[in-house]
C-alpha cells in the first residue's frame, strides 16, 4: 500500500463554523486497511505492517462482501466496556500463538472514519470530506454489521455535540478531531484542514521518591504516587519538567526528606514491560510533598507518558492524593458507536 495517512495539527480549542466536522479521537493505533480480493493489508501510521498482530481484524475485513477498498481508521481493544491501550500494546508480540490467544481473549475493533478507495477501485482522495463521508456511510450501511468488529466511527457537524463528548467522556476519549468538510484527503500531510484537540487533565500526586540526573548530583525526575483503596501509596509515573534554576535547591530539600520505603504499594522497578535497568534506582522519600501535574492518559495503573509539573501544593494533604482522581470520570466512549 503506497499511502500514508493524513495527519492533524494540534489545537487548543474546537474550531467553529459550518465547514467543520467533529469526530472522536480514539485511544488506539491509527491504521490504513486495504483489501484486494482475498488479500488484506493493515498498515500503521509509520508504514509498518500490522496484520500479523491483528489477525481477528484481518479475518473480519476479509469476510466483508466488498472485495476491494481502502479505509482509514483506528485499531482499538475493548476490555470490560472500555478501551484498553495496555491490551492493545500487548498485541505487538513476536509469537503468533500469543497474539492469537490475546485476540481470542479480547477481540479488537477497527473504527473506520474515512474512505480512500471505493469498491470498484476508484480513488476518492481528491473529493472533499463531505462527499467521502457520505460514501463511507453508504459503504458502512451496505457492508458493515451492527455490533461487528468493523464499525463506523461517529461524526457530527454540531459543535455542541462535540463539546458534550469532551465534557461527558473526559476519561475515555483521547480528544476530538476537527476536519474541514471541504478539504480533500492529503496523504502524509499535516495541515490546518485537520485539527486535534486533546483531553488534558491534572492530578495532585505525592512525591514518593526521586532520581538523580544522569550527569551531576542534582534531581533529574520526581517519582509520583497515588493512594489506592488499599491505603497504600502506589508508584504511577514521573515528571522531569523541573526548571534548571530550581534543581540545586530542590535537590537539597529532597535529600533532607529521604526515608524508606518511599512507596508502600507498587514501587518503581516492579514487574513492567516498561522497566529498564535504571528503573529500580531511586531515592525514597517520606510522603510529605505534593505536586500537581498535567497528564494526557492514565492506563494500566500509571501515567502512560511523562507528566508536566504545574505547581507545588503545600496546601494539599498527601492522603488526599488518591487514585479516584484518575479513574474513568464518565461513561465509556464505546457508547458513541450505538449512535453512529
């Protein structure tokens, strides 16, 4: 497949105007899917083949009565009524037997949001989005079964509906994608015709430890913890966005609070697919300091990426920093598929 997906520019606010269409930004793997007779190809955003990791989706696409098409969409894995990025990542395993086991345990869903080539092999890249969307909906009505593993991703031109999605599904959606309905599909391009507005949230966390920088005896990162329902302080991630001018004084403050164990529950260096040799090396602290951090995703009991340090919270009691802050705040975004 000699094609790359069109990409979006980051934006702070939802754009307004009749020319805009709004779609959920799913928390999954972007994927182009092409079918030529019995051959089905899945391709990642970076151009890598994905078919071997999602045999269930390959089988579902091969079972469609439409024998030729190219679709753009998102691979996701539902677990207990919500999307699991953790389970999605587990699919990227070299052993075909394990991939099959994972696919049987938690089948994937391919959420389709654009049509790039029609059943007769005609490219529709040059058509405006409003026409491509109409043809995609016709494709879905003809070939996709309700509740199946290949599903039409919803879209709306109503700004109030898009805002409602953000407000009511803040814990489940990655954000909103806004697309200009008059724009063609531009493979591999990142233009103002496609904007991503991400859900960014904040949480108050206990500083349960720190790591020194790789060079110099100054703090490099703060290790963050949240109290679970079990009353234990669990390691959930880190922040390294510490201003250089503050590091020397902060290091002295942290060193004065050294105290075992730092984390009474899950600790840095515990079993994890993200673990490295350096993961277990940290200075434990007494649970005295609280920071507010900005994050985009919390999954598998931790912040998926590094967080941004917003401010220190001397007014906050460490015991107030609980997991409840980062639990799913609302209904699953999968409910949107029932209205697509």
